C-alpha cells in the first residue's frame, strides 16, 4: 500500500493526457523521491515501480525511470545521488538531442511535426537560433490538441509556426524538407510508438522521399516489446470525440510506425539507425 500522497502522484501520472513522456518521466522520479523520504523495503520499491509502469503503459521512459530507481536503491545506492543523477540525465537530454539533430538536419528546412515533444521543441529552437529554420508546420493533434501548445511555444520563440488540421498534415510533407517527431516509446525492433498521426506522416515522408526523424532520449527504449508483441495503445474515453447519438468510437492516442519508415533516431547519445535500437536496450 502506497502512502496517500504517493498514491495521488501515481494517479496524477495515470490521468495526465497533456504532458509528454519526458515530463511524465520526471513526475515518476518525483514520486520515487517522495516515497523514499523514509526507509522502504525492496518489495515497496518494486511495487511503486510496477504501479508507475501501469500508470502510463505506452510510455517506456516512465517504466524505465521507475525500474531504474528501484533497482539502484535496492542495490544500495544513496537515494539523493540516485535522484540527482537521473534528474540530470532527464533534464539535460533535450539539449543533447538538439545538438545531435544539428548534425543530420541540414540547410534551412521547413519541418513538419505534431503533438508535443520537449526534444523536438529544443531541436527546433536550436535550428532557429542558428538561422537554420525556415518554418514549422504543426498538426494540432486531436483529440487533446497538444500541437496547439507546441505551435504557441514555437511562435513565442520567434519561429514561424503554422497550425494545421491533422488530416492536412501528410499532404504538406511533399512541400516540406523533413518530418521531425518525438517518441512515447521506441520498441526494441526500432518501431516507434507516438501520437496518432505519426504513422501517416511517416508514410507521407516515404512517398515524398523526405527524411523522417524521431527525437528522443534513450530512456524511451522499450527493452521488452517489438511491434508484434506490443499490447497496443489503451482505449480512451469515447466522449472526447463528441459523438453523435448511437455512434460508436475508437479513441486511442498512439500509433506504431514500423522501423523501415524511420530514417534515424536522434537521441541524447547520438544518431542511430532503427536497426541498432536492439543494441541500445537499457533494461
């Protein structure tokens, strides 16, 4: 049984439909910090790790942070140093990803993206600061419309941002230079789990001969699942789609993009071909 304040943190992570995987991984770390303010047994630590994994089953970074915290503490690592190092890794990842992205995104491109990714925003800001970004097309990303937040943030940074309906996005890839998206999880076979619409953008990029990059931390690698074994995205409330009477709905937030549609993964440790992901498994 978790303490009430930690139960509340886990529940908040499970209910969060707005934050990206990186932000939720930091929230998982904070839950562990609160939980270990007093001494905890190995079974207690494993229970919290399992609860965090179940809270956001499509986000490998949440599960990985929980299991890393539990294992390091069980192995006798000092809690304050464990949390300090993991926070440093998580907080510093977007800038490292951005710097690595500068190596593969050349010229002054127009980029298509969707949803909300701290890594993608950092990369776009890096390009803009170096006068190497013509503009960004942002899909609004229904049903939660995280893309609107991204477009607003980019515009506030002085970046030319154009918000478009999701269905329009793939047809605009041909007139852009690259697609850059974030990642909620990267499966061990190199497949990408991300906000719905990612697969459509990847297909459009393939058809148009444009590169398709996914920017993310290595902590987002799912060491367990491939595209074939992944349990699939959880269903969300149908009411989010504002259904007419007597109409059924399928409402999920994530889709799976096959590895052969991903040009490269731009990570905090380097740029990798999807075929190399299995070698980078962390847990």
